[in-house]
């Protein structure tokens, strides 16, 4: 089956996280700083697009960023703990939709969207994921969708921010030819300089060269990779590195409400979706939670862990509705969003194993 790979990359991640928790800074240039032990010193971790317009970029010394900044530029010290929490939530959404996920950094992952239904289905799926990350967490990302890791990665950077770029297998050759060699993985400034000396500026220029020519300059491995990439060849598989620890689904209510009837309808709608997803993992789970986001955007979680696995959606529904009822009795806040989460997965075969054991 033809491989279909997406590279999902959250836009200007640390800065977007800051915009998320403090919308009053939206529309302003934002620079996230990794402070140094020396006073007034540090390096730029990232910047939002308004700051990038002023040429303030990742890796730049703070002193230079301050020279380039306008008066309304906001400098914020990096709060990695918070960014990792946000990242965790993003990956929970991704894990819900995709079985094979290779996380490569706090804000980037390869997703395996291979299926017999091909690219059209993969496109629909990735659009769903992008929309869910936006709706559930308020974050934008950029995605590349293609048949290899490196083309997916290259494609992801074409329509940043908030862009989806699809390069179909039949389009790869044309797409690659016009790219600068510096866009290929492993081609940094030093390699680029050596290639430019040989009048190789674009991937198209690489096509008339052989591996043998490059071995003395770059060594065996790099020379082969360079030629492979220039032809669109990349055999690297997605190596799933995320263990599913929980599954959740969250929905926005039509109107903020504290009515049990209205909220419970959504819970009853979400429960079978989450339950069916959990079955796909082949693992049983013992904990159920409801997630509530109130009208002031606070997130509240109420959980219950059973001694035995939860083996039916009606059992899950009952637990969630009980949790909802007791929450509404003790709180008078209005609910904006409601979610259901299952967690505490076992290592066995879950529901299947349990049925088998009882035979
Ligand atoms: P991004 O901002 O381009 O999305 O990059 C992802 C995050 O990685 C970014 O928000 C902060 C972190 N980062 C650094 O700390 N230093 C760097 O040089 C780069 C490129 C990113
Ligand atoms: Ca990013």
C-alpha cells in the first residue's frame, strides 16, 4: 500500500502558547526569551509572525532582538512547563485520531495516514485533526502531506502559518526540482556552500550528479542520502513512539449552560465514540473522566477509577453522568465545553481478553 505521511508542526509554538493564555497580547510582536544566568542576556527561543516581520528569529541574541524590536514588542521569558502541558494536550488530540504517531519534538510529529482509501481520505483526516486542535485548544499548525517523511516535512513549511500543503506522489518530482538544495534535510549552510561551489543551487541541478562524485566530499552515507532525496526517495518509516495513556473527546455546547439535561446529552453522544476508539487500542481501561471547560475558560476534570475494567459504553456513560451530576450539584458555573476521557489502560488485550477469560 502506498505510504501516506503527514508532518504536523505547531506554528511559532512557545509564542502561540503565550497568545493563548493572554489574548490581550494578540496583534503585538511577541518574543520568547531563554534567559541566561547573566542579567539582561539571553537568546530568542521563538517569536510570533509580527516579530518575525521585524526579522526577530529563533537563536538570535536578546540584545540584537531588542535593537530590532518596536516599542510595542513584548518580551516574555520561556515557561517550558506550561508549553509542555499545552503540547501534551495537542498530542492527546492527535493520538485520538491516529494510531501511528512519531513525535519528533514538543511541537512536531509525523503521522501515518496510510490507508487503502488513499490521499483523499488522508486529506479529510488531517483536516479533521487540524480543526480539532484549533477548536479544542485554540492553536494553529502547519501540515505537509505526502508519501515520504522528507517531502511531508518540506511541504509543511510552505504555507506557514496555518497551512496545509499536499504533495501527491505524481507531483513530487516537479515539486522537488524547483527547491533550493538548502531545503533538503541535512543540507545546512556548510553543505550548501560546497554544493554552490559546484554550481548546484537547486535540487534539479543535483540530478545530473552521481553518488560517487559526492562520496569524497560528504562521505558514503550523506552522499547517498543527498542523491536519494534529490530523486524523492526516502525509505524512513514512521517509528511510533507514543504510548496511548488516555483517549479523550471534547465538544463545545451550543450555549453555555448548567443544565444537566443539555450537558448529559453531549456526554451520551461522546461516550460511544471514545469507547469505540479505546477498543481499537486492544487495551482495557479502568478510569473515566469528564472534562468541563466553564464560561471563564477554566478546565475542570472529575475522574473515577474502577477496580475492574470498564467493559461497555453503558457502564462508561453511567460513570460519566454520575460525575457530571455531582459536579453540577456542587458548582454554579456555566459550562462551555464538555469532554469524556478514558485512561489507566492495562497492558493486556482489554475487552477482548476479558471476554475470552470468561469463556
Ligand atoms: P517554532 O516556534 O518555530 O514553532 O519552534 C518550536 C519551538 O521550539 C519554539 O516555539 C521554541 C523552541 N525553539 C527553541 O527554543 N530554539 C530554537 O532555536 C528553535 C528553532 C525552536
Ligand atoms: Ca513549530
